[in-house]
């Protein structure tokens, strides 16, 4: 491991096979947390390449717990995080909207690492616990059309790596890799990264990993979501073709709003914001959610255009479907909890 760290510290990129070996070492019992920490810092300072991200994603997925679900056109809308915007949990809210519109959502998530409130911190407050077994997650996806895949459960070999990430305290290659390591085979994906310089490369990694169709966004103001605060940069990857484009909120009939308008807070505050959006309260938070959910619908192929996706996302909320999906998952969580007590 130290040899790879020295190579990277000299600003030399690792070949795919070298990164595969380094990744397998990180997932083994023979490497210390400090060695992982040094390697991740060196990679971050050098700048990660497509090969390095793809190799790590492939290895991490191979070490994940496999979930038994029927073949379907699943979508993950998990972003990389680490954008420093302190926004409320946009992709978590959007997941309910997408599911309410009929998309099969398998959403990756974790507790806070480099944000104030990770997706599972806020899900706990909403009444959706994080102690599901892999079988529970599979059942949730089949019964409710949406599942929240808690990273420590589906990636049990990440303990030492997670410790290193917490010690570093800022984004690493694992932020980039996280959305790419869903244990459920994804046909489609909508992912945000806060690296506009890495959009095409990230879409290329998705192509290498076998996605049929995907959209990658780097939002205005450095967000890892589509933002109302200016021009957003995208790449659509469709059956191998790579199509870059840009878009503002005004281009799709939404209103400009500064990043401060969607700022979040504690998990309790963010949970209240999620409920208010799903209850139809209009404003910048609502518009941000339908913008991102609309892009997810377009990425999944359930909408023929981004505008149609936004319209369908809006209807998912105003019809009550998105809120019903939240309530159904809360009920499912309570039921699983009761079953666990009598086992």
C-alpha cells in the first residue's frame, strides 16, 4: 500500500490493475487505517482518474452484499456529497417523488461523513430506521418500489475505510465512488458531483460499469445537485453516447433562487423540510426537488424530456403520491421493527 501511496504522491496515475490491487488491499485485514488515510489524501491531492474511479468502484461492488431482487429498470439518484452547500436532503426527498411517479428507486445512502445531516440521519427522524437486513431491503424494493440501502449494511467491509474517511473529514475518492457501487444492478442512474471538470469522466465510468442510460450533473454554486442558482452542467450517457449540455432553472419554467434558500440544518430540521415539500409547500425547496426528480425521470426513461419529467415530478407531489410513498415506507419500517422484536 505504501508503494502505491508513494507513486501517487509523485503525481503519477495508477493503471486500472494497480488501482484494483490497491483497492483490494484497502478491503483486506492487512492494511492499517493510517495507510488508507495516507493513500486517500495522496489520491485527492493528485486528482483521481477515470481508471482509478472505475477500478475502485468495481472492487467495492464485488465486496458488497448481494441483494436478491427481480430484474427491473432500477434507478439510483444518490450524489457524491461533500459539496459544502449545507443544503437540505434533496436527493432523499427526490427519491420519494420519483417512486411516487412510478420509478423503481434503489437509493444508496449513509450517515453524515462530510455533511451536517446524511440521508440516513434524516430518514431516522422521519421514522425509517437504518437496521434493515439485506432481505428487508430487497423486500422493501419489491413491495414499495423504493429501498434505502444503508452503506454500512451493504458494504460491511468498509469499517476501516470509513474510519479513515472520518479522520480525513473532507471528500475523498470514496465520495466519487459511492454512487457507483450500488449492490443492485442499475440500468439507469442520476448522480450529482461537485466536480464540473470531471463530468465527462464520471459518465464514462458509468458506461464502463454497464449503465444503459445516466445523467451526471454538477450544479451551479458547486452543488452535487441541479441548482436554481445559475447554470448547471450535465452529461447524458445514453447507450454509450455522451451528450454534454447546460441548463438553468429558468430554461424549464422554474425560478432562480440563491443557495441560501435551500440551506438545511439538523436532521430534525431537514426532516420537517422534506415533509413540507412532499405536502406541496411551494418555494425554492419544492422547485429544487422537482428539478432533480424531473431529471431522474428523464434519466430513467419514464419521461421523454426534462420538462415532461419536471411536470410528472410536480404531479407526484401535488397528487399526494410522493407523500403516500414516504408514509408507506415509514409503515414498512415499523412493521419490520415489530417483526424483529418477536423473532
